[in-house]
């Protein structure tokens, strides 16, 4: 896509994943960052949503903030989510209704109930969010959602249009770990849409989602206009 970094490894990983996932579920459609989209996926009962390298900038720079993201979606909802961050030695798995794990161990989102003091993966925070606490931010948004899932962060928010393949696997993992994940306006997420896009994502510890939604409401309303 325009303005995005694509490296040879992206394309090779995409081809390998497509071959192996098609062998697991040959009837499923395919929607990937590195493959030209086809409306044919909308006719399938299930669809794979794949980002072969989420956080390509970190991958290219030799940093560890990238991951492989794979989700199987049915009826607009993820059934399976897999997020692998080999450079970090972290491997997340989730199945709808059956919880989430990291490296085989069950994970749970943090139980924070106050928005002030919440940990946010961010390089810097705006003055209006000075009561929040920045923690190290990987380039991969899927990894940042994974941090909320495993209790390493309390809140992740984006206020821009993004692609479903970036979100689907990590969002299921976070939800199965007890986090609340919505779009930036607090609405439920649906996948395998015609556009393949959604406006932002808000992933939080369950006790602060309402407060985070309230804080972001005006900013989200303004940013969502395009």
C-alpha cells in the first residue's frame, strides 16, 4: 500500500502463510496486507486475516517490535488469533470462548480501575493525557494490544483509520484475556468488511474502558471525519 514499507521477507512470509493456512482450511477466504484484495473473500463463510510482518519498520531496523499476526474470522468475528513475536520470544494464542495464552501460560488483562496512572505504550503523550504513564512502544500495533492482553499495559488507543488485518488476532487475544476492545468510539469491532478498514482501536483493562471512551469521544469524532 502507498507509504508503507514492504520488504522481500514480507512477501515471502505472506506466500508461506497462505500456502500453509490454505492447507488447514481450504474453504476460507484470504485477506492480507501483502496480497491484492479480492471481493471473493466476502462470499466465504470464513476468512483468514493476515499481516505477515506487523511493525515492518522495527523489523527492517533490527528491533524487536514486530510480529506475525493471523486470525480466522467467521461472521465478522475472530474464531482463532495467533500472534508471534519471535524476536521477543513471545507467542500468543487465543480461541473464541477458550481464553488466551502467551508462551503456553494463561494471561489476564490488568485489573486497573482508575484511568489516571494507566500505562500506555507511547513514545510521548499529549498534555491532555499527562496523567497517564508512557511505557515502551513497539512499532507493531498488534504487539501493543498484546501488551494490554498480558497486563504489561493498561490502555492502547489509536485515532486513525486502519486495516483489519492489523487488529483481528491481537483483539481476540486481548478479549479472551479479559480486556475490552472496541473501535476508537467505543463501538464493537467487525471484520471482513467490504473496505477492510475500521476507525481506530481502543483496548483497555476492563475497569477503565468507559472512562477512556469518555476521554477520547471528542477527539475520535473529529479524527474520524475524512
